C-alpha cells in the first residue's frame, strides 16, 4: 500500500502577556516613534480630523523637548513632499524657525511652551505644510560605472563655453573636468533637459568623491569655498555655478524666485544644522529644477503658500487648545527630553524585536514539524509490523 502524506499549514498563535515597551515616551505618554509616525501621517492627510491629530501630536512633540526634532521633521517633509510645488515654503520655514529660536534662547522652557506666539507659530507652520501643494520627491538619475573610466568625460563633452562657467571656473585651482562639466550642466539647463542636468551634477559629486578617496584628499578643485570640513566641497562649486545661471535668467525676467533660490543656497552651505545632511544634495537638485523648469512656467514665480488664509487663521486659533491639553501633563525631566536620534534608535530596536519574534516563530514551527514527523514515523512503523487492512 502506498501512503501519500499531505502537510496542512500550521497556524501559530502567540499567547501570554506582551511585554510593555520601555522606549522613550512623549509628555502625553506615547512612544516617540509612534507619536512621530502619527504626526507625519497627519501631515499627508486632509480634513478637520487630520488637522486635529496634526496639532495634537505637534504640540506633544514640541512640549516634550522635541523642538529640534520638530524642526528636522519639517525640513524633511518640505523636501520630500513639497519641493518645487512651492519653493516659498523654505523661506517661510526659515522665518518661522528663526522666530522660535529667538524666543527659546531667552525664555524658560515651560514659559516658552505656554507663550501664545510660540503656540500659534508652531500651529501655523504645521497647517501650512499640510495645506501646501505636493510634488513627488526629486529622483536623481543613475550614474553608470562606465562613466567613471579615465578620460570618459573628454570623449562625451562637447558643449560650448558659457558665461556662467567662465565666471566660476579658475584655471589655477579647478581641474579641466570641472570646466567641461560646467558647460554641459549649463547647456542642459538651457535646453530644459532636467534629467541630463541632474546627471551632470550627480556625476560631478561622485567623481570628486572618487578622486578624493583615490588621492587621499585631492578632488576636482583645490579652492576653499566654505568653512570647516566641507570647505572644498565640490557641491559649493556647483551651487556657485547655478547662482550665475540664475542671475542670467532673472536679468531676462524668466524667473522670479530670488528669495527661494538664495535660501536653498544657504541651506546647502550648512547654515541650518538641524536639517538632515542627506537633504543637502536635494538643495542642489531643486536649484537645478528652478533654473531648468520655472522659466517655462506661465508665471515663473512661487505661488501663495495657502489658498484660503481665513480658513488657516481659524484653524490656528484652535491650535492653542491642543497645547493647553498637552501642558496639563507633567513636564518631562532633563534626561527624558526628546532627541532627534530617538526615532532612529527606536526604529532599530523595533526592527530587532521583529527579528527576534520571527526567529522564535520559526523555531516553534520547526518543533511542530519535528513532532509531526516523529508521529508519522511511529505510525508507519506500526503499520509495517501489523496486519494491513484491505480497502
């Protein structure tokens, strides 16, 4: 008799009490990554309920000592979800952050949280972010390995010299490669070829990094254009080149985003320390988009941040009640104040705990299969020695 065995799927249930997380919590008692996740989720939603959630979690994060975390988050959201949809947002955030910093530097912490101007300023900022038009995050083109061969640039570069390149490039401190890349980048912007312009900017950044690694410090340029460790950052040369291109376009009336463009230049230079470093390259990308795409707009200027100021002012007026609710909870101690690294540490711990649970489930599943195989072996052994039933 031939016996066919089919294994049914085994479903495991995790029984017993679940250990409470001991991670950092906000003033209202939420776990930091959960509160921050709900805040980001509400930013991307619309409606009265979403605005209420947004104001509640924003107030909770800031009043838990997370002002720096909040500032880091608003810049991250502006680059990731708004960008060229309205570059005016970066000028607005600069003014709002500067205003909050001035008050935070001269006021006690609890008095700062309870100040009406602080509460209305934070409420207005998050609501402006929520109501702003959105655009997908900038996608940089891929730079292939074949473009990193010695002498590759000389074989493909053929664009004529531009005034912007002549104004920025120095024969004494800058390499010939920079001269060729500058002409190619300017030509791509003139043609409105955004992806090609982004490619040349990214290729220049990667080529400079490759040369620095190979020569232990010497890249495409030896001129100091900044301060500190990034004083020879080749991105500063690209930013200076884009400024010259922008000046030409602005002189012809083809673009009217002076404040927005200069603010992106300031952000790239590292003036805002709490902006995530990974977003600095996106500053260059947005500057390229402004020079390449905005001149082709019907109105080459940034639109108003909010379409309905009356609706915004009413919502801001309600924001203070959310701060009062949060401030009713006891203040956090100095050691429990929120830090920007808490969300990353909590995320890693969460990933680690998921891996542990998965490993335990896998071990339990193997144990079930071992028991099943042992029972099947015992049954087959009895069938081989005993009488066989006829069907």
